[in-house]
C-alpha cells in the first residue's frame, strides 16, 4: 500500500514549521521529528521546492 503524498501547499507549510521550530532553538532533527517527517524527507522537499 502506497503512502500519502503531500500536496505542494502542505509541503511549504511543513517546511515553514520546521524553520520556526529550528529558529526557536530545537535541533533540525528534533524539529522535523516533531512535525512527523524524516530529515531525509525534509532535505528532499527543500531541494525540490528551491530547485
């Protein structure tokens, strides 16, 4: 069974949440874990959204 695919709008919202949490002093690993994604997913999404 395939996993749920996030819509581009949802990805942007989650990446912004990670930025806010990281800015509040959480490590990047803790910030992405708190919103429910892996670090690898975070890096891949950033690469896709920027490039």
